[in-house]
C-alpha cells in the first residue's frame, strides 16, 4: 500500500539535516552562556558539559538512517505444482 511506503531519500536527508542544525544551534548558546558565567565556575562548567557532547550526538543522530523493512516473500507452493515438480525430479534425467 502507498500509505505504508517509506519517506523518500531526499525527505529523510532533509529531516536529518534539520535535526543536526537544531542540535548544533543549541550548542552556540551553551558556549556563550559558559563564557558569560565564567565568574561562577560551576555554572560555566555545567554549560560546557552540555555543549561538549552535542556535536557527537548531532552526528550520530544525523547519520541514523531508518532500518530497512524486510519484505515478506510468498513461499507458498500449490500442491499441484509441488507434486509435478517432485515427480519430475525422480524421473529420467540426462545421462540416466
């Protein structure tokens, strides 16, 4: 069904880029606030602690591609086809 179709590759890429930009945009205020609160060392350290792992997390999230769905393969064999195939395998072959 078309309603269960996965988003296109371009849509997925645009969504991942948007997530990356948002996460990296959150890093800039953290660094600025760390600089502004340098006189309160524990607060500046807290802002730095938040801003340091953000690039790593942003890259991981941006590179995360949705898992491919497995397609169900129809392995049903009709009884008539199975009987004719098994009868043909046991019969006269080439070189017998």
